[in-house]
C-alpha cells in the first residue's frame, strides 16, 4: 500500500482530518505526534509541525524517511496577496519560494540559495488531481506562487514588497520547506492553503477570526483530493 503524508503547521489545521478519520494511532518522534490510519487503499500519516520553516522541514523529513511517504500534501491557511483572493478561498501552489532568504550581497537574486532553486515546482500530477477535485466540488482554485518566510505578514508595505519581488499570490510560513525537503527526496508533493487573512494591517484580527473555518475548508478539500487519487 502506498503512503500519503499530510502535514499542517498548527493543530487547528489537522484537527478536521483527525475528526474525519476518527480512528488512528499516535506515534511520537522529535517532539511531534504522527497520526497513522488507512483510507481506501492508502496508508495515511498526519502531523502538524508547529509554525515555521524549520519545524515543517523536520516534520516533512520524518514523514518522508521514517514513514516512507509516497506523496506529501500540505494543508493549512495563508495570507492572501492577490487582490482577487478573499478569506476562505483555496490556493494551490504552482511553486514555492523563500522570501526571507537574502544573500544578495554576493550577487545572488533574493530568495536564491546556490545549488537550489529560487522557485521549487509542486508535482504536476498531484496538481491535476487537485484541479479535478476542485471542479467536482465547484471550488474556484487559485493556482500560483506561494512565498514562505518565518514572519507573520501583517503590513501592507511588507505585503507589497513580497508581491513585487516574488510575484506570489499568497504568503505563509512553511510551504517552501516542504518543497525543499520533498523535492530533494524525490517525493511528489502539493501545497493547499485556504486564505485566513489578507496579510495587511488587519491580518492578525482576521487570522484569529477565520483560522478554524479556513483550516476546515482546506482539510475538506484534502479529503476530496484523496477521493480523486483513488
Ligand atoms: N496565532 C498563532 C500564530 C499564527 S502564525 C499563535 O499565536 O500561535 C500564522 C500561521 O498561519 C503560520 O503557520 C502561517 O503558515 C499561516 N499564515 C496565515 N496568514 C499568514 C500571514 N499573513 N503571514 C504569514 N503566515 C500566515
């Protein structure tokens, strides 16, 4: 049986999945709990990493190397950067970048790390499956670049800077580390995010208000992807 790893950053982002699967086992590794179950003909491993790129990289590595995931899917919430995104909308990442990497003093482009890539592409097959699932659910998916960094963006100025420099449609704090780890370990991955806020001066209030609802929307969409993978 193939194994699908599903990662969130915060407990709220995986709770709807645990509620859906109901029965699961808990395995603790590296300060995280990994919840294992089966769905149709797949093994499923679910975990939340804690916030930020380093935590997400550890969780993703554990799901890849300890649980031998064949696919990795991220579910969670994000700040919307595109003006056409509103709270609750779902974004499917075309590629991920790290907006907070800066070794431009040596002439490198912002976000670029030597021997890596500025933008890391998500898996086209998983993206096609997600797009099909969205059509069936009548969900209008936004497909575009997601920028990750270790800050909660709650300023119109910072938001505009990320749009200008990275052409991203959404911002969050983990996606790019999932992209780095999964791509280096040759595991197909995709990143799904429901918008919780607009990364502007009002973002903290919006996030607190919509985290649970948007996390549920993202998780519900993950289930429809699992149904489509069959
Ligand atoms: N309120 C939380 C902190 C949330 S940090 C606490 O006090 O513990 C924001 C989380 O949601 C991160 O996991 C990030 O990936 C995502 N996110 C949502 N909106 C974001 C934004 N505007 N900027 C950066 N990350 C955002």
